[in-house]
C-alpha cells in the first residue's frame, strides 16, 4: 500500500522535531513506498544547504580538520595500572 507523505513530515524530520515513534512510522511508510533512500539524500541536501547558509552569514570555516594518525602501543604489564600523567604525592604538613 502506498502512503501519502506530506512535505511537513519530511521537514519536521530534517529539523529534528519528530520523536522516535514518529521517525519510525515515517521510515516505515517510506520503506513501503520504496523511497527510503530518498530520506538519506534529503538529509544530505538539507545539511549542505545549512552549511552554505552558515557560510553566507559568518563566512567559511578555514580551520583545517585533517585526521591525525595515532599509533596504538600495546603494553602488556600483567594487570599493572598505567597512568597517563605524572604522579604527584601530596605534601605532608
């Protein structure tokens, strides 16, 4: 059965105004219509539009957020605790 999905429902979803039950119902209706992937594309388009609007208002963010690779070291100290900071004992008075 095809469901009629109003634009207001989609806009409410994109703006985060629906509760979990309403989101579940909307996604079920879209899935039964065969249009669930449309919701993903709408979200991408909406997010892009918000970013463009923010850039118009306050300018483009020039902060570089490239991912930094970290190296994980596996220490096997047989149940010893490892601390990340220097241990400082309190002064006795």
